[in-house]
C-alpha cells in the first residue's frame, strides 16, 4: 500500500448510522458534509454508514423471518438508494460500511445472504496482500457479490457462520463458505464496500487499511500528495 496522504477533500455523509462523525476517514478527508442538509454539491466522496437491514426487494428476495428491515420501504432505504444513483451518474466515489456495504452490493446487482451467524464481535480477516488483521463487526446479513463484477479485497480465513439462509429460510447451496466477504471493491460504481466497522476501532490496523484502500482505489492521483 502507498503511504500517500490526501488534502482538501470533502466526505459527504448521511447522519443516520454514525451521527455527524466521519472517523476514521477523517484521516483522509479534511471536511465533513451532511448531504441531508447541504445536498451533494462539493462532495468528493460519499459514505453510507451501518444500521438496520435494507428491504430485500432491493435484491429481489422475500424477507427472512429474522430480518430487521421495515416491512415497507424505509425513508432511509429510499434516500440512500437515490444518493447512490446520484453518485453513479456523477462519478462520485462511494464508501459503504456494514449496511452501507450491503446496500452497495444490492445497488450493483448483487445479493445478500439474509441470515448468517458468527459475525458479532472481533474476528480475523485476510487481505489480498496476505496480511491478517482484526475486524470489528456486528451483522447477521452478509454481502454476496459473486454474481456481479467485483474485486475481493479481504475475507475471513475460515467460515464463521454455520448457516447461509436466503429470504425463504433455505440454505444458499452455492455459497462458497471458504470465502466470506469482508471488503469488496465494485469498479462499476467506484465503490468500496466494508462489511466491518472501522469507526469502532479508529486506531486499529483495520481502520488504517480501509483508509489506504480509499486512497489507492477511490481517489485520483492528482488529489494525492506525496
């Protein structure tokens, strides 16, 4: 990974999920911009934070009995889907954390595993460079990017879950249980999807690695200073 630093960049955010904080991405972006108040003007990238499950109709499935999604479309689902579409049209890079990563996966045409186990607390992940680090997470649904264009950047060293259920409570038989996605890049929308929560461990190697990926994958070279 490069040791580059970035200056004079603004990260847009929606306050739902993590309040008005953009940590740990404030190591990369100087300015925070609440898009629910100020709109999208002047935003260099947009972050979608964690929270409750998205409505499964976004990835064409019925709702699992353990789903935490609103039975109808939530206002957050609608707002953030429109924001992602704006980013796609205007070529604004996106960062998704937990729910945000899952929403991004659905947005590019992927699916979610609607119920998994073993993804609460801290666990190890392996990066594409072979580095092992600890991720902090809390989710019962998981990205399933295998049917769409993606780059797998980090995954679990072994399967954490004992079940992989779809919306009809049936086991997802084609799930590659040796590859539980943790960080995925979607080049078609210049989007970085992070299943864990780097904002819960801002001084960790995991948070630093996420920032390195933002710099190396999402930002233009002319925005980066040596």
